[in-house]
């Protein structure tokens, strides 16, 4: 199945996609935030380890999701 671009989606599909993106972005943001807190605590307690770098590996994914969510919101706003 070929995925549609945002401009090709119907309004109902956009609203459903926006709701999914919102949920995924919020959950990912919470997880990355928790990973940052844990990595700081582990850095202080045990020193540098792989867990210290892990939140930085997921940060681009969070930023990409946030950007896509904003694009979908802008497309919905432009159609209204």
C-alpha cells in the first residue's frame, strides 16, 4: 500500500493522522524526558556509560515527530 502525502489526504484522514501523531509524540517526549533524567542520575552515580548517550539517540526521532505533527496541524488549519 502506497502512503499518501499530507496534501493528498482527506480531512477525516488528516484528523485521524493528527490524533495518532499527537499521541505518539507526547508518549515519545515523556519517554525521552525520563531517559534524560535517568541518564543524568546514572552519570552522577556511576560515571559515563551507554545509558548516558541513549536519550541523545532518540532526540532526533522526537524532533522529527514534532515537526511532522506541526505540518499536519498546519495542513488542517489551512483547509478550515
